[in-house]
C-alpha cells in the first residue's frame, strides 16, 4: 500500500484498563475507499480499537490519519481531521429532534450549501428520518435510532466512519437495510472501519478483514478469503 492510498495506520497499539491488557500490539492499515471489518468474540478488543482511534482511551503505540499523528489529540480535534465515530448504543441525543441531532453534527462546518445537500442525502437514504424529523430522538425505535446515528456521522462530512456494531439489536429486515446503507455511504466516497458481530454480512461487504482474539489479531485477509477460511467459518459464520 503506497502513501497516497493510506488513510489510517495503526502501529503497535496496546491499551490497558487498569492492569488488564485489552489490546496487545495491534497493527493494521486502512486505505482510502476501503471497508475494513474487525470481527471476533465479545471482549476481543474490537470496540477498544475504535475508541483509541477516536481519542477516547489512552494507548501505547502509534495511530496516524491522513499522515497526521493522532497521539494525545483530543476527540473533538480528531473529528475535525475527518473521522466520525458511531458508537455502540448509538449515542444520539434523546431530548433533541431528529433534525436537531443531524444539524448538531455540522457544528465545525461552514459550507452551508453542502450541509443542505448532505441533509437531503440523509433523508433520501433514510426516508423514515424525513418523516420523523420533528420527533425527539428518544422517541424513535431502535432501528430508527441507528439510522439517525449513521446519518449524523454522515453529516460531519468525515472522510472515515468508525461504525461500532451498527446491526446490534435490530430485526433481520433492518439489519439488511443498515448494511445496504453502509454500502451506499461507501459508494458515496466514505472509508469505513466496521466492528460487527454479524461476521457473515460484514465480511460480505468488506474489502479486507481482521479477526481478533483476546486483544490480538490472529487472522487477516480479504473478505472473501476470510469467509472461505475453515476456522473463521466454524467460529463466526456458523459453519
């Protein structure tokens, strides 16, 4: 991978929670325009990687984004570099309307015409959000809240989205819808780092994937390679 292609680079990443090592010497790269997925059992360290990239936990090692060193950079400044994090649990503001949640994500932007265009794009992707734009976020269903969380990340105009368990708790129909939206956002030019329990669907749409076990990367490959790996199939795909 040459420098022009490289967007995110993680080198020797280790994270400790008190005396417990959550991540142990993790290294991987994400190129511009890729969907890269992280799979593994609960507690493997997948979400911790996203939190480290977005500046929410201290770490050892190095993380660079678009050539910028993110070490000790505050989370709000990391957002300004072009990274948007959709956390597990969605993190929407329940006391604000759908429209207010979406517009809040644009607080660092000054490009009013593009903000309006991006808002229209979100409503095209998620017609239900247009219908509920005056409704409080806390009154939405779980699926609608996930749509709002993804839409809000899109409104930041970020280059890269960090998506943490976007399908968690959703019905099979909504899971398929969310994955279609992820692909649509990707086609619109976003690079995506995806953490997912639904390994089958995430590997199906991924350029590449990494398998984590107890804080270490144990396997990597293209989505197709990992789907065809007997160990991955047995452990994560129900084979």
